[in-house]
């Protein structure tokens, strides 16, 4: 198609009419998708303008019924794709399962989750029926001062689960955002594929988190991702996209404010309550140090909240990934040398995600926890005892 | 700001309107496009806008120096100095970590290397492309291919023009800068062709590439150990189609967008999987890069103006560096080496006179086409896999018997569509263009909206990044 060949020409006036017509018809067809797009925008001036405008537009066009027709069409496509002639990916991998995520709203219109360094994360998620909060800055309702732990555990090894009875299998759900999807899930899936007694459920999605349920609602999507599977163990790596403000009850909560921490903690509680049904043992992998200082500070706070919230539950082990990934001072490092003296790159080029080699340091202890020791990876020559920098939190104004 | 997003649609409509309103005032028009291009780039990361500005300004200044001088030695010095500095920026940002890592590994052969804590710089988006644009400006001015005097605003816009900024196609200064010298004609815009390219590109990217990635390629390459040979083969075919539709889809959109602004970009893909030999493939795949490497690397190295070994050496150097251009990893170097060896083997094969008649038969052309496609697929495994270990795992799976479990109807249809679509005669596009020319503009607009709607419905959730953005 790129090959140039003779083509017709138009005047710019015709182009103007054409695009105006496209915009009008596009808005008629896609008002629901545009409202969803606006609702998912990062908290800021653009969202403040776009969200009410698109919501009003969608409400105005709602009586035409195009939105409902569109939703039915999407649902039909989903059914065809996942239960019709095409088998779902769950059936495609002998030792892994992956369930489809039902979509009923905008797809293309959702912006990709991008790291701040310009490296794109993988595919972002498509949430179900979004809520439409009218955001106003949080100005009242004082929230109690939050005190979070300053020292995080640093054990590199994990106590193994009970042995798998002969002839039985253990199903492990790999849960999380791109911190699971990029590098780590691949390493774990490769390790799991070597053990017939292990099965994996791929319940991870890049560009997601707990701070923006209007973008991806884990509480609704996770059961669908399991597709009926009942995991015997769960490995979670999530939080890299949560260093942002969000809207709750119509109020904007700034990242790191006490109100934000309280709300985020509540979401974490609900999330782990859902994961912990039947007392399923869980490894919660702490976020590794990040390259850019500002982002690293945000992720350190997420770690402290997560540890404080989930780390004391009986069925959950909060595991500090910095122990294996960070330098001896617990700081970000991109390269390390293994015992053989070979240099290995631990992090992806964005300074956020794990590289394949970096993830290969985390995979063996996790596979050993599943009672299936993997072939030994060559560990770096240094290990680390990490502790987060103390941060004093103040009540939001 | 990826192409298939609402943000880009808004940016595009605003910029298009502004550019055409200012079309008659050429200087304003170009300054407006330059500003819009920096906004486009800054939406990813403002930190690197000064780098983009600095490299293009530097290239513009050096190009002016080369043009002003009549002394060949002075001109050559400016050229070499300019190219070295542009390449130094690329090497610094893209290869520092890789070089240090390999130096330490080489050191380990002789003794224990020092324990160095080092970090490579963060990679600015599109640096491989805008550095090559800067070098093309210097090269074309030095060779006298660019007749007009280089102005700094034109040099800045040539390097930064947003449709090609992130992932090409790599424009030649001698092709694009003359277009900046005259106002765009508001009565002769290639609207139908531009919109058809945009729709085609979106279809390739959003539906074929994204669906194959989500449902076939990513799961297969994540854990090849769990797959049988037929499954792995299907996934490799899937990746061949995915990367073609991803990258050619991006360039279709870039070319289409530029056409609506009144600018013509060169073709970047020409149905590469119908190629019958490696040389033919590289005339059809990422044409702007392969012709850049040919003109600015292979020919300066001596090209084929020597014996067989001399030509083979130049081919291998060109393809090795072409592989390395894609990324600082040995997998890319091996990918380049494989293509270099394909080109050399084909030259040796083509030099055998006894088989000349065989090569001209239709049957042999089909055999050659199938063989070449599989050779290209084998090289794609190195391109896709994150490590050489995983490459080994993928090849090992081909020998494992087992049922086909990955072959969903949708994936197979998309693979067939991605390959069979390349056999569609170009006259079909011309016929469609002519048919659209008969439609009233508002009807075409409605059809465009309906097409976008269908693409949105059929694509998977969210928007995946374009593969070539990482280069």
C-alpha cells in the first residue's frame, strides 16, 4: 500500500467537509467511547475539561440508542472470539491458562500506558462500565495522620509451600501489572513449563493498578481472568502505575496525601481479601528501586503502604525484590556481575521494568516456594538489605 | 501520543487546520509545523526536546558550512566532523551500557574485571531515526544533491516533522527539503490516498498486529517450552505477520498523515513477503533504512566495486551495523549477520550460470519465495527473543511433535490475511481511489468514521506501542 501510484486530488475545502462529516458521524457512533476515554485520562487539566464535556455529550446522545447497540455488538464480538469458533488462549498453552477479559467499552480510544521515560508499557486494559465521578479538589474531611513502617523485610529466601501430593497439580496465578507482565511472568512461565505438576493462570495486565478502577477494575476483572480456575498459590507484582492521584467520591486525592493513603490502603485490603479467598498462600513482590529519583520515591511509598497493609496477613508474604535486584545500598542498579564475572543487565531500558536477566534472579526463589526448584540461576555477587527511607506523612489540607 | 488514540486525533485535527490556514504564509506555516512537532515529541518526554533541537540545529549549521565552502577538503572535514558528532550522540545514548558490559565481559577472559556500578543513559524516543535524518542532511549537502540553500528552520523541520519523527520513514533531505521551499497547493491534496493509507495502517496495526500479539505471539514467546513444533511454527509465522503489519501500518499512517498536510514521503514497504531473493526482500522491507544503509554505508565502503570477497565483506558489515542499529543486543547483531549471510549466499548462487534457466521458471520463483520467507522467519526469532537462551528454546521446540493447540481460527485468518494481502495487485488501490473520488466529501467522511468505528470494535483492548518505537 505504501508504493506510490497515481491518485486523485481534492481541494482543502473538500477535506474540511470530509473531516467535519467524519467528526459528526464519529461522535454519534463513539460518544460512549469518548466519555470512557475522558474518564480514564490522568487527573489534570485535560481531564477536568474533557470529562464533563464528553459525559454531557454522551448523555445528550444516549436517547438515540447507538451506545446500547454498540455495547451489544462488542459483547457479541467477545462471545464469538472467546466462546465461538476461536478457542481462547487458555486452551492454547498446555500448562498455562489465560482467560479472556470481557470488554464492553472503548478499545482503541484508550491511551497506552506510558512510562515517564518514553518507553511504552504493553497493552493497556479495557475496563468495564466506568463510573463517572465529577471531580472536585478534596478540601475538607480531615484524615488521620498516617504512620507507615520505615524498615522493610529483606529475606531473599521464601519458605516453601507443602509438597505437592503425588499425581496432583498446583495451580499458581500470576497476578499484576507490567511489573509481572514484562520479564517476570515470562521467566516464571518458562520455569513452570518445566514442571508437569505446576499450572499457571495468566492474570496480569500491563497499564493497570489499584489506583484507577475506572481504567481497570481488578475487583471485577480478576475473577474473569481466572476463568473458573482455583489457584492454589498466587504471586503478585503490582503498583508501578499507582503513583498518581485519583478521584474518589467526587474528590481529587493527591498522591501521597493521608486521604490518598487511606483510600489506597482500603483498595489493597479489598484486593487481597478477594485474592485470599480460601486462604490461598500469596507472595506479594515489593516494587524494585526505580531509576528516576522522583518515581523511586513514589514506588517506595507504595511499598511501605503495601507492606503495612498485606504483610501481616497469615497467608501473605511480602517479599522484597530489592534484595536481589538492587545494589548493596538498596539503590537502583542497571547492571550486575554474576559469580562467573559476566555482566548481566537487570533492568529494561526504561529504568522501571525488569529485564529477562533481572527477572531470572527472582524466578528461582519463587519457583522454589512453589516446591519446584528451578535450574539454579547465577546470582549476582552482591545482595542487599533494603530499607526504605523514612517519610513523614502529613494530613492533607 | 500514539497514532491510534483520541489524543492524536485531536492533535492532528488542530495541527492540520492550523497548517492549512497558514499555508499561504510559508514561513509561518513551517514554524507552526515545527512547534507542533516539538509538542508532539514533548508529549512523551519534554526532557529530550533540547536534544532533538540540538542535533537538528547542529546538522543545519554544519550543512550550511559545507554548502558555503568551495574547498573539497574543508567540505569533507565538516562532513566527517558532523557525522562523527551525530553518531557519537547515538552511540552514547544507545550503546554505552552495551559497550561497557561487553568490555567487562571481554576483560573477564583475562582476569577478574573490576566491580563497576554503571548505568547506560535512558534512550530518547526516536533517536535512531532523527540522527539518521541529520546524517542524511549532511550527506546530501556534501554530495550536492540538495540544490537549495539550507535554512535553519527548514533543517529543524526536516528532522523533527512529526509524522516521521518517532519511527520513520527515514526521509532524504534531497527529497523533503525542496518540498519545504514552496507553499503547499490547497487545491491538490491527495485526500483519498492519504485517508486510505491511514485506514489501511490502522487496520494492520490495531487488528492484525495487536490481535496476533495478544492471542498468539506473546504467549508463545513467553514460554516456548510448553509448545509443540507446529504451535511454535505458527507463532513464528504470526510474528512475521505481526511485525510487518505493525511497522508497515505505522508508516502507512505516517505517509497518509503527511499527504493530508500536502507532503509526500517515500514508500517504506512494498509487499516484502512476495520477494524471491534476499536482495529483493531488502528492496521491499523498510526501504528507507535499507536504501539509507546502501547509500551512506555500503557504497562508501566500496559496494560491489571489487571482488567477491570485497563485496561479501561490505554486505556483512552493512547488515551487522544495520542489525545493531535496531538495538544494543547480540540478538540484533545475529539477526543482521543472518541477513548478511543470506545476501552473500544469494550472490554466490546467482553467479552460477548453469542454473540460470531454472531461476527464471515460475515454479522455482515460488520455491524461492517459500524458502526466503522461512529464512526471514528464522531470523525474526532472533529479533523477537529477549535472549539467546530463548532463541535456543524456540528452535528446540520445532523438533517436538504434538498437537496444534494455538491455532485459533482468528489467528490463522489474520496470518493468511497478512500474507495474502501482499499479493493484492496495486491497481486495486488505484481503483478504490478512483471510486472514492466520485463520492461527495461528507459521504467519504461518514465512511471514514464508520471505518474507524469498525476498526475500534475489532481491535483488542487498549493500544499496544509500535514495535519500532524502541529503536
